C-alpha cells in the first residue's frame, strides 16, 4: 500500500561526478555482507540486523550545568556543508537501501508542513525498512563527532501544526515505505493491532471497522494524518474527553535509540524493571537513568504536571511512574517509557513499529445540540453536561456556521448525491427556521452513550443542561447530525474562504483552560482578536476547555512575524491567567518550545533537558524542539500564503 501523501524518492547521489547506485546494486552490496550474530536481549533482530557496538565509553551522564541553555540569543550552529555532501556515500557504504535526495524540488516540498514555518532541509531520506532507520542513526551518531550540524528529523504525513517535522539537516520520511498495517487481534475482550509509523489513520480505521472497532483518540484530521505522527505529537480528538490521548492507547513501541538499535519499549512491572536494568545496552542505561532522574526530582515533577486535562507541553515525566517511586518499589504500578516517547516529536528516538489497543465502535449513542446565543452561558452548559460523563463535548462558533452557509459548494467534495442536498437543506432550514436567522455564538454538540441515557432519561438530561436563554435538544435526524458534524470538522478549512490572500495561522490554536473558565476566557479572546484587527473561526473540544482558532494573516507582509510575536505573548498570557495551558494536543515544535518557561519552572525545564540528554546525548534526533530551542521564530517563518 503506497501512501498518497508522500513522494517516493529516486535513488540520487549528491556527488554529480559519479553515477548513483541503483536499488539493485544496493541490494547486492548488502547481500555480500557476512551474516552477523543475534543482538542482545530486548533488541530486535532480523536478516539485516548487525551486532551492536559496545556502549560508548566517552558518553557522560548529563548534568544540569552541562545542558542549561545559555542566556542571550539562540545558539549558532556551525554549518559544515561537507557532512551533508558526504551523507549519501556514508549511508550507502553502511548498507542503506532507501531513497536519498538533495534535489532542490524535493527539498522545497519538505521545507513546509501545515505550520507557519519554512525551513529547508539539506537531505531527505526514505528508509525502506527498520534496518535502514538503524543504519541512519548509527551513521549520524558516528559522524556528528566530525560534522556537528548532522541530525535526523522524522516526518510522517506533514500535517503537524507546530513545525515539529521541519529541519535544516536530514528529514527521515517514514510514510514512503514504512506504512504496513498488521492484523487486528481480538483476545479476551481486548482488541489490538500493529502498524508502522507511516500508516495512514484512515487506512487503519478502515481495517478496524471491519472488526467493529475504532481508535478512541482519533483526531479531526484523521483523513490526512498518520498513526506515527499522531503518536509523535501525542495527538487527541473529540473522544479524548473520556478516553484521553494517543499515549493512553499504546501497548508498546519499537524505537531506534541513539546507539542505532531497535528496542521494544513497553510498560514494566518492578520485577521486569529490575531484570532490564542489569543488562548492558542503551535501553537498560536509559531506563536506569530516567528512573534515577524521576526519583531524585519526584516532588518537582509531580507539582509541574499541568492542571488541565489535555497537555502535550514538555516531556510527560509525571506519567512514567504515575503510582510514584515508593509504590513502584513495592510492586505497584508500572514504569512506562512509552508515555515519554509518545509526544516527544522524535527528539529522543525514532519509532519504527506501534502496537495499540482499540475499542468496539459505540452503538446507540445520543447527540444533543445546544445553540448558545449568550456567550456567558457557555461555561455553565459545558460544566452541567460534564456531570453525565459524555463521550465528547464539541463546539464551533458563529463564524464557522456563517462560512458553511456561504460556501455550500465546499461540501460537495465531502458529501455525495442525495446526502449533499439533504444536508444542505437541513443547514439552511436550521438557520432560517430554528434559529430565526440568528447565528449562535457557539453550537455545542454533546454525545452520550446508551448506558447514560438508560440511567437518566434523555428528557431529564436536556432539562438539566438547558437554561432560560439556552435550550438543549436531542437530535433525532441522522441528516441533521451529519450536518452539524460536517460544520464542526470543516471549521478550519472553511476559515480559508474568508480571504484567499491570507492564511489561517497555527500558533494560538492549542490553548486550553479548565471548562469552568470557558466563557470568560473566550470573551477575552474576542477582545484580543478585535485589538489586533484579525478574524478567526473557532472550534474545539468544549469538554476540555480546548479552543482551536487560526487568525487569518498575510505571510507575504514583512510585519507579520512581529505581529505573531506580539499576539503570542498576549494570548498565551490570557490562557495562563485562567489556569490554562498553551499546548493541549498539537505539541511544542518550533512555535511553543521557546514559550515553555510560561508553563514550567526553571528547574523543571532543566529536568526536561536532562531527560532529553539521557536518551540522546549527542543530540542527533530532531534538535531544537521541546528543549534547547535553536530556530528563531521570526527568521524561520514562511513568506508565502
């Protein structure tokens, strides 16, 4: 199965004076290598796996002093072009069989994602299998001693909004070849599946659907994003209100670590932990040192955990030992590094295989719709609805609804035949008849399961959620339900229709506050949008107090970078003011890494740096993200819309 979102690279050579080796030649070269012995325990083996090198004697344990970011401007990374010019030769000699390119057109394609940034890589590689990823990590770990600017940044479908997959060094495109999906296994009422990181969410969803199952943390962008990218960002979506983020559904991860070997990382009991840490490999070393880091700083880590339900800021050390160190030593709970790797944006290793759990598809659910015309009532409606343990509480604003009304042709691509006409008719009749041609400030959608409605009659729930000004009701028409969900899912795309000469900018889109502050927070947001004279369609996860909005900006205007900097400061301060977070599910990347000091103490930022250095002492994996920011936000910004 070929992923349509990725271009498969031809085998190219950066040295134009000699002919590039063909795939066939590369295979022969690999085949001539003598067979190697199996690798140590916990390390994957296959026909291509090489014997692991001995641990580097020169590797030192990172200290807070050695990894503290110096004050002043961002560090200058010395660029030695020879390292990137030689990289194909070095990879081929090591047995790399995938695509390699430094073609300008290819580099241009990988210079952007869905974020507001544009950073041109030097080389793009597309590993054919896990062994290719191991080779790349081994070569870069060795050669970074000579060429410090060499690094590897994994990239999946390129739908990220924070700039996490952008780099000025080497892009590792996992979607071109690493997109296999394994069998769905149903055992003892537990449903699991495996896939490679480049597998598209939509393809996994189709396979799960044949088993009557789905992935609860599905994102609104599930039609265009990959599973690996979602794990890397620890993404979440509507049902995260009840079921959490992607990290909550991971069973195990196969990860290439800094020594160039693949390890299966999974939750460990205390007995398994004690057995592992006696071994002599990088996984064992990392496990020992991360445990020691948490044990030493447990109080600081616990207090640093964000109070909002949703968060992908920093490294989630607080979830590695959720029961606490003392309880773990008594045999309670698990030591779980998958919770740290999920959401790490490829900064501490490269995922090559994923095992996740799924759930049976929810049947007989009930949808409530609540049009809110008085913004001050939004928080009360949401907090009252939360008492009934809903599967999700989603919302979209009046501008989204207006844009849907004005752009009916947009839905022709999403709906076919009679479904399109029925849905559009319902949209217009809702506006003209039900709403009396008044657009609600917000439309709130609440999904309840059959257990809830069996326990409490629907009419009683409707009454409890409604107020004198705001009336909830049960949606009985499948066509109306489809119409409402179409507008909710299309809010971001619809916002592009406001002005074709501007771009919806992703930099404020991931703020979240406790639901009880939802009304006051959004009223402040509306004032700030007016202050900066920008418009933004708003949608989000109301039950989590999580808003997504993308101000329309002109990136050809030279003043836009400064505007973004000023807006970020004011909007982020507003989220903090209401006990919120600036990073709910889209992760830190380039845009939010420099702002993490707004959420975490100086000591906690040092702990994050220590954790990253334990995994990646030579900083070969996606540097500049989550810790040690090195990309200047203004200088790295795109200049096209």
